C-alpha cells in the first residue's frame, strides 16, 4: 500500500447538543483527501454528514433522534448539580451496551482502518475494544472527565492560587469522580457481556483509545491540567451547522452602530426569558442586536426591540467577521468561534461545560460572566462595559491570537491519517 492509498474511517457520535457540527470540517477534509468516511449517529444528523461527503448510518439499538424538537432535548439541568452529573453518567453507562452492539455490527459489516469515537460516548469505544478495533477519541470541548490540576467540568472554578483553593478543587474532583463512578456497575455489566474485564473508574474506558484528542486549544484550557497519557490537544474544532440559514443583513452597510451577536444553545435550556432580558438590556444601547435562536426557541416567544433582529439560525462564522461583541451561554463552539474572531464575550452560563468555558474567558480578561438569573439592569451594565472598555477587546485579541495559531498549526488530519495507515499496515483493522 502506498502512503496515498485511500483509508477507511468510521466516526461514531450522537446528538448531545453542539457536539456534531464541530467534527464536520474534519470529515470534510478527510473526504477531500479521497478517504472513505462513514458516520454513525442519530438519524437527524444524516443531512449534515452527507453534506460533508460522508456515508451515513443511524443507530439501531442505541437512541437515535429523528428531529430537533425541544421536548426531546436533554432535561434543563446544570452539570454543577449532583443530580445532573449523575444523569449524564447513568445515560452514558446505561446506553453503553446498545451503542457497543451497533458499533460492532457496523464494523463487521464494513471494516475500518480507524474508528473515531466521540469522547463522552462510552458505548462505541466499548464496542471497538471488544472486537480489537483500533480507535481514537475526538472531543469537542475541554475534558468531560476530571483531570488532575484543575477543577472538574461543571464546577465553574478558575485557577487554584491558594492552598485552600487547591483543597477545594481536590475535593470537587473526588466528588465528581464518585458521582460518575456511581454508574460504573452498568458499564462493567456491559463489559462483562462483551467479554471484557471490569474497570475501576468510568473514565478508564477512555484509556483503551490509541489517542484521545481534545477538540480545544491548549491556550484556552488551563495549563495546570494534567492530561492522561493518551491525551492531546487537537486545536479548536469550528464549523457552522449545515442547517444554518443563509444570512443577508437587514441593516444598511453604512450603519455605524456596532453589531452584537447573541447565540445561545442549540438544545433547549429554558433560555427564552434570558434572551428577552438581553434584548431589553440592549434596547437603549447604540447597537445592532442579532439574536439567533438555533432551533429550541421560537420567534414568537420573544419581543424584539427596535434595534433587534431575531433569526431562527444564521452562519455565525460569516456574521462574526462584522461583529463587535458576542453574547452567549458559553457553549464551546460559540466561544471558539468568537475567539478566532478576537471578539470579547458576555457569557451567561446555563449548565454543562458553560461555566467552565466562562471562567477560562474571565481569567484572561476576554469578557464578563453573569448569572442566568441576572436582571435586565445588570445585563445592560455588562454590555455597556464590554462596548466601552477597550481592555476586553485587547485581551480577547491576545487569547484569540493564541487559539487561532493552534487552529492553523493543527496536525489533526495528518495524525488521523497516520494512525489509520499504521493500523492498516499492522493488520489491525477490525474483521468480521
């Protein structure tokens, strides 16, 4: 086999929020290099995968959403709540066998030189491990599982600078690990059914991967993070969803008012009231306010001000070129896109990884963060500060330069190809 011979990749993921669109540029680049790429995911991701040039199959035994109805979105909880963390763990472990069996079936139907699994979804990596399929993990944010040296996901804690803060973070990591491991019996039961030995911790399922890439920038994460031996930073993964509607600005090209882009979650987090307070807070400011809904909120739920346009969706990467400020829930994809455009942010976290992304911004001075319960007056004051004080834009430019440098220098595509090629040459692709 020559080094240019086409390779075969299987990407295994699930619709868990904004985690699918960021991997599509990766798939598109592999397809452009004439490799065969398949995606196994929820049925609703078919169009996006096929638009990227991949072949698609949906989950059969495992959960497979067919639409984006908000009543089918995950419950509105914050992962800083113990109940919420437990819910995530129970889902990941409780569905592991179904995802594993679907993954095994697909790999036996058509072998792959490399399986690339979403790094939160335990089942596909379990299935690959069970049949000796070499696989890599690709995340789309900071580490979901706790890492030494930094606070765990969902805590919203920054850098520990005192012994008391270090002790608090150690305690938070132990608590997070214990809550995740409460679902370990379900995962180990699935492993036993597939002939695999039990694990000591839920996160240990990730250790079977050849490489675990975090789809974020090293410059964005805290340098104190102690990565697992197989973990690497891939650089930021940035991409607009294929379903984003075309954008044509309704404002005059000579309108001098700065453009403020408001983009919250593409899954339902009960955030209509917050969006309305943002609209009301910006109503008296000399700005153009574009609110993109992303699917879960309907336009009729909001009352726009005179300076506001509400769109169901829009291509953020195009709009950010004209924007001066971003208001966001703190989802990783929106944060990375804003930083690569050197834009300061007002972050209003609603849960999941959002408070953790927010503190990585505020620690660097690249924006402000306020509570989801903040009144209109507080939002107004924060917006006014971000627009008036140049230090936020300057700090966002410094951080954005570092993040963008990692994006340009990323070797993820070459590394995926090299790993797949070495597997093929070693005869390690899965067989029926």
